[in-house]
C-alpha cells in the first residue's frame, strides 16, 4: 500500500471547498479532531472561506468553550447543521435560534446508524425511533427554526408498520480523530474513551467520494500496529494530520489521560469519591432502589449519574451492568467532560452497535434527566425557549428501554434543600416549575409509552410519579413534605392519586449506608 501523506492541519483545511458537507467525530469533550476543526475556523476567519458549509455530527461535540462544533459557529461559514446534541456548542445554538443557519436536531443513535446506511448507499435509515416525538415530521421533523424548510425525515409504511425514514446525504469531507496511524494510514483508537462511529464515518465519506482526514497523536512505521486494534483501515484514509499540541489531543478536554477509561488498566473502586446527602443524592438513592440484579442499565448525564455513585457506595456496583450510549459496557460511567467514557469498562463498542442493542430493547432500566414533564407524561430535555439543548441519545434510549425512570429536582433555578431528623426540608424553592401543562418540545412521548405498555416513573427529591393509561399519578412523597402546598400547588396540572401518596423510604433521608446490598 502506498504511504499516506502527512499534512498540517492548515493544509487539511484547504481541502474544504465552499458548499461542502463536512462531518466529524466526537462525543461531548472526547474524540474531537480539534487541530482540524480549529484550522478550518481560522481559515474562514482569515479569508472568508470556506463558506456555506453543512455540518453533520451524531453526538454532542464540545465543552461550551468554543471547542468542537462551535468552531463552525460563524455566520457565512455554515449554512446548515444536522446534529444529535447542541448544548455543548452554545455559539452554534445562538445561530440557530437567531435564524442565521438551517438547523436540525435528530436522535443521536439514528445519526450514528445513518453513517452505515450512507456507506452502503441505502435509501436511508428506517426505524421506529422518533415516532410521536419532535423528530416526527408530523410534529416538528427535527427542525429548530423557521428558516429550516426541507423535510429530511419522512413517515413511511412498511409491511403494515409505521416507521420514520431519515434521509441520507453525501459527504465531501470527514474529520476523524484516532490515536496512532502507521505510514499506510491504518489508524488505531486505543487511547480514546471509545471508538464511537469512526469506522462508519470513514466508510460513509469514502463511499460518498469524499476525503477522509484523520488527526492522530503519533505516526509509526508501516506494519507495526496490531491489526486487531486498527479501526480505520488505510484504504479509507486520504491524509494524516499530527495533533498540533497536547491540548488538541487530550483524551477529554481539560483532563489528564486516564488509562482506566481506555481499558489500559483497572482502578480500585474504593478510590472513587461519594457525594454528600443532598437533593441530587436523594434522587440517586430513590433511583438506585429500582435496580435489579443481572440487568443492563443506561444512565444519562447529570442527576442520573448519582445512581452509579450510590450503587458503588452501597456495594452493589456489580449488581447490574452499566452502559453508555457512546459504547462502553460495564464499569463506572463518568460525568462532566468525561461523559461518554467509563472507568473499568468490560467492552468498548462502536456507538452504532450500542444503539442497535438499545433500539431493540436491550436496556432493562434507563435513568434519564427530567427537565420538563406534562400531564400526558411527555418529557422535554431538548429545547427551552431561546436555548437549544438537543436530544442526544435520549429518544433512542427512552423509547426502547424496558423500564424508564426520569430523574430530576422538582423545581429548578434556585432550589435549596436540607435533610433534618430524617425529613426533607425545602429552605428555598426553585423559581422554575418543571411539571407544566404542555412541554415545549416532545423528546419523550408519554402517549407512545402508553401504546407500548412501557413502565415509566418520574423521580424527584420530594415526590415520585407514575405514568398510567389515564395520566400521571402521584404515588410517593418525601417525609416532611406537605403534598398540597409543596407538590400539587407547584404543578401546572393536577396529578391523579389513589388516595394519599405513600412515604418515600425513610432510609433515603438518613446519613450512612442505606443497606441496599
């Protein structure tokens, strides 16, 4: 095989032409080809070109600091964005809210799978994922603003079953990050938190007639890489770029390299710290009580992460297998800029394969965030007035898990609590209500859950609700909480009840171990 050219990031940026469709790898603050995207941004700022780009990416990309997808957040540079999550690229979100770009948000799992279907020149990705949510063209079609007109999702009927068709596109440029490349362009990813969809991106770009450029940490001699570790064969690769500095190739933005997230070694779980007893831990404890042995579990970012912390603190971390949509199976999922990685993982799968498993009902228990809920049991975590968060893997996970638990504080913006004498005390109420008449955007459809007989709970620090065929029921309340004034009066709809709700388990509100083991 001929040796691949090793070029600079600035030279790679010259390969991008006006109007190109560009795709890149990345998951939150990991696996991002920062040297490449930064060089492309610099070229535009210096010369005004390339312009009118389309950016396509599957997961969140960035750390809310100008990294990742925010390198494309310039008026004139980018014409259209199709992404799975927007919250980590706030400047890009501002362009979308301001009608400066065409903007779509589609389920992360679908987008990761669409790479494979594009590679195979298929009609698109056909799936039930997104039905009755904002991705459904009968609702919003994933469009985020008024200048976004084209329908890129279509309702189809196949063998008498209603499905959504997510339409393909052809890529001109693929920016991917790897760990090591040999002189022939073979690329490994063993120092990343997971391989994500790197293989699928490379195949999709190559079979679209586009150019694949891979940013790596080091180039080694041809034939010296373990072929079992090669995730991107050299036949897919057009050029290699060495990361321009260490920060551009940090395992996670702003973090030291951690070999326990790459499977290099395992750390004792006793080295992990555990949170104090506050509202978030209360929710984590109540959620952990739903854990069942020998189950597959998915945890979302934020408060759901506390379930993992509680489980490990209680000594039941091995009670179930935790998974992350990015690809890790087993171990302890990480949060913040490390979200997407797991310490002591047992396997690191490609993200599209992880979502295949999720979409088919492979997750037994899913614990996700709760930003807004309404009387029909719908959940919104993706769009709030002038802020676009994006759905990420939320739609795939919540729509297909055997049981779903939405976890979040009862109110937001300023909520303060304490625990005294085994009772929950609200010292300052949050200004923003979460349980409202109608959510701003349907990221999870209560009606779809009812149609599929999916069990759903909504867990807060002061109350637990259950979705049933005829609505949302209040089933538990925390000790010390007045149900009328501190729950019902702070909701924009009246929950149904079978008499007085029972008290949440008193062990939740006491220091020390709960004894879940």
